[in-house]
């Protein structure tokens, strides 16, 4: 069985066991046969001793399910974080792959919204994600600008 540790009050799982990877691989093959973007996808589930139940899922839910199962099939651990969960500064820094002091500096500069609970800062994952997307866009724009300058000055 996979081991778990807590992130923002939710469980984060390590890499799947070999048995879990095999099951995910079988499921990934089944999911791969379903054309993406279909609006009429239904998933059937059956617990031991229970009757089968089919439920409709959206194409976005299907895409997410297929992505998670695909990662598990490749032996990768998967973590799902609700957008509204609040993270500690340590958890948020880990998500951004930066040091905690660097993250605290971003909070002090107002780059990422947060709230204080007693003496502790809490950052909504949604706000952390928005910062990351904004930062990634700015970095990409800077790289494009550098590439344009390289072409202009023949530095390619």
C-alpha cells in the first residue's frame, strides 16, 4: 500500500506499489480507448456484494481521471490539492520549490495573499497557484524577448 503524509490537512501519497501500478496500467488501457472530449461518458462502479452503478462524468472529470491513472501506471505518485485548502508557509514553499524565507519575502511584498492565524501565515492554494501561473507567464515573456533580441543582433 502507498504511504501517505499530510499536506494542508489532506493526504499526499507516495509512489504506487507494483500491484497498484499494474491495476492502474490496466485501467489506463481501458481509458485510452475512450475518445477524449466526449460529452456522454459514464463510469460504472461496483463494490463487492453491491449492484453496479453507472454515473455520468464530464469530459474535464474524465481528463483528470485519465491523467491521474496514467501517472500511477507509470509508477509516479500523485497528489491532489483542493484549490481552497490553506497551506502553511513550509507547505507553500515546497509547492513552489523555493525556500521558506524566500516565500515569506513574497508574502511581505504582497506578491501572494495570505491570512494570519495567531502568529502563523496561511496561504490558499488558489492564490499560490495564481502567483505561479503569473510568474511562469512573465518568465516565458522574458525568454521570448531575449530570443527576439538574439535574432535582432544575430546572436543565435
